[in-house]
DNA sequence: ATCAACTCTA
DNA sequence: TAGAGTTGAT
C-alpha cells in the first residue's frame, strides 16, 4: 500500500512539466526515504535524477519499496487536471497495476480521481558517484534560462567557461557569435539574485543547447540553479525543490571539434 | 426599419464568439419581444437558442417581425472590430438585403459602420417544449469549463451523474479513467461560487465532450451555468445573459454502449 | 500539419 | 496592458 499526500500539489505538476519532454517512460521508486526517479532521456544522452523526500509530504505511507513504471506524458496529462492549489494524493495498492492520482480542491468541494495503468520498464539504475567539481556556479535560474534560450537562437552548442571573474556562455553559428559573461556578484538585495562561483580550477566545456533548454523547463521549481562542472565529467544542472529535494540533470560534454561544422 | 442599440456591446461580441464555431449560418429573428436565434449545429446534433430581450437594449425599434440570415463567422469578424467598450447599433432597412453594424467608441471619437450581406437560409424553427428535468445543477461556469476541458484530455465522452450529494463527471480513455465530483455547496462567500443541485430523481447520461467544450465558449457571458438533465431528453446547458436573456445549448445524450470499444 | 489557448515578457 | 512565443489539441 502506497499513499503519498502532497499539500503543495503544484510542485508535482511542475516536476512533470520539467521532465516529460526529456523522458518518455520511467520508473518512480518509492521507499521510506522518499519518492525518486532516475532516467535517461530518450536518446540516452542526458540523465534526470529526481528526489522528493518523504518529510516533504504531509502524509507518506510506503509499506515496502516499490517501483512504478509510468508514461510521463500521460502522467503529466493527468496532473494538468489538478488545480494549482489542489492537494495531490498518489495511491497504489500492493500488486496493483494501476496508480491513482487524487486531487482535492482547497475547499474540498471538488474531488477528482484519475487512474492510470502502470507499465513494465527495464530500468537501468545507475549509481551516480559523488564527484569533486572544478567549478560550481550558482545563479538565478531565470537568468540561466534566458541565456540558454538566447544563445540557441544563434548556435547549437554552448561553451561554458568558468574563471575566477565569472562564467562565460559562448556560442557560434552561421549568423555570428555570442558571448554572455556573468560576473560573480554576491552584493545583491536578495540572496536568490546572487551569482556565486566556487572554483578550484578553470574549466571550459561544450554542451548541446538543445538539452540545456530542456533542463531549464525546471526553472519554475526554484529561483536558483547550480551548475557543477569538471572536465571529463557530465555537467550537473540542479534545481533545489524547497523542503523536499531536488531535480538534477546530467549531460556529458561534447568533445570539442573545432572544425565540426566546417568540414566539407 | 430595425434599429437596436446595445450599450454593452461586448455582450454581442461574446455571444458571437460562443456560437460561431458551432453554427455556420443562422437566422436572427427580431420581434417586439427581442432579438433571438435558434439553430442546429452544422452536424445537426446540437441546438443553440439565444434570446436578447428588447428591454435590455437602450433603444429597440422593430417595426415588424423580421428574420435575417447571416453567416455567423462573418458577423463575428465584423464584431471583432468593435472595441469592448463600444456601443453597438444594429440597423436594417425594410426590404434591404443588408444589415449594418455601427460601433461608437465610449468617447464618441470613433464611429465605425460595417455593412454585411444577408442570406436566405432555410430555417427549421423547432418548438422546444418546456420540460420537467430530473435534475438541475447550477455551478460556476468556469469550473464546468475546466472540468470539460480536463476530461477531454483523457476521453471523448463524459458521463454526468447527479445524486443528492453532488454531480459526478466521468470519462475513460486509452491512458486511464477520470472522475470529478462536485459536492453541493451553498455556503460560499459569493453566490456565484455556489454549486446547487435540485434533484427529483438520480440521472446518469453520456455526452460527447467535443460539444460540451464548444458550449463552454459561452463562459465569459455568465459566472454560472445551469445544466438540466433528464433521461431521454437533450441536456440543456444554459448561460444567463445579465438583464437580457440567455443562451442555451441542447445536446442529445449518447445511448450508452458499454462494449463500444471492445467489439472485435 | 494547422489552429487556438495560455503564459511570460516587455 | 499588449504582444509574442510556446504548447497542446484536432
């Protein structure tokens, strides 16, 4: 028996909106610890890791560890039917091949339940080692989103370079080049507007903007984003989910081939 | 000679927006009583009945009963040219085959007139008998609209069931099932937020969501909607138009075939 | 593939 | 408050 009650249902709605375009089907894993997911994107290039800790739920009952395979698009469709102020309860009976989403309006006048079939998914649960990163950038998530969107109108890839002075996002395309530099800046009115750079070693890595733009769908989940970079390691783009956990996106850097686009 | 002056011109704009997708051509009937329309939708499944009483107009002159055939899409196009605060006057000379819409801006600085050709339409004016309904539900129009929209992302038809406790909207589709229950609730701050159920007999009827979603285009006309149900009778979905009349949509229930989707 | 609705930004 | 872009539905 599984029963998870989340008062701030909009969180789950936002979480689904931020991964459903990246991943088609995935297993949600429930344990006493919390509700989590780990999945590769459909082209096996990026990885999403989600954690919603049990403490963040108003009620969390998970009698035994369970893995539920869901089509994320269908799940997102159903969650769209929940109001933003609704309380969302997720239920599954032992041995059942369905999951039920229950939505309660704040006034309790409207109660909706949506039942969805579960599916069997071959999951390849990767252990993600904790790593030391050469540089960690924390900045406003909206700013990062804007930069990725802007750069993708010029080129397909972004070079992220971190020095002590700041972080530089660069791209190059047929119509020209673009560079956006964000200086370290901790003297702002609100802490979430700060840009903070922790750097052990300068790094410069190239990534496909297509994926970055997909990751920034998680922007509504948090005011800030953390970008952790090391040469030879996948970048981690993390959005903290208040009181509950995080959503992390991993993406391997492109091996820079300067002449990739200019080959005959 | 016909001359109808409507100070709150936005009403007419909203009325047109709410029927133009359902009905292509229709006759508007003018008499001393008011301005009315009755028309079947293009696939002859649903029926719209509109009444704008003469008392609701600032000036209402209709020398003799007249029926004017109009293409509703074209009429809507012209009305879109009126500002939301404009005063709209509708004029037609006796024997003329055109109608003129005049729009006056609130400041009288702008006066526009649009002339449109009338058309001959075979109208089948159905007498709609007043009927006793097993159940009448009054609820916020926005909520009804939201429910129809949500359910149509899951299935094609909605089962509306009324009991003393409340009204249930259910659907079923490839990805799962959905139920939304609205409880009777008269203890709200504003009367237009109430959900009121008058029930003589429980009913449960099935309708095509496509039409329901078309009806809910009238939501801007009223804060509340009234749904009148009887077995074997078309449902009536009514939006009252303040001080003037109503727009009513009629839709025959689907005969429930439980095995419709499971036939070999 | 096209059209309409919603959200976010300027 | 208006426009544009994006997203979803038919």
